[in-house]
């Protein structure tokens, strides 16, 4: 069975930080996911490629 992406990344974030509980870490991971998803949709609609860093 595969671990759900939200649990996987929440657990990883909690391992690398000292002051996040599971709820706050999950909220942050979900916020980052949604921002990335929206950016991807916007870039696809504009016909552009990933802008990168």
C-alpha cells in the first residue's frame, strides 16, 4: 500500500523542523500543493513551460 502524498510530505516536513505539529505541517503542505497546482494550470493555459526557479 502506498502512503498518501499528504501524509508522506507532512511527515517529512515534521522531521526537518522542530516546531510544527501534524496539523500545521499538513496545512502548509496542502497550501504549497494548491499553489503549485494553480501555477501549473495557469502556465498550461498560457501555453508556456514551467518557469522554474
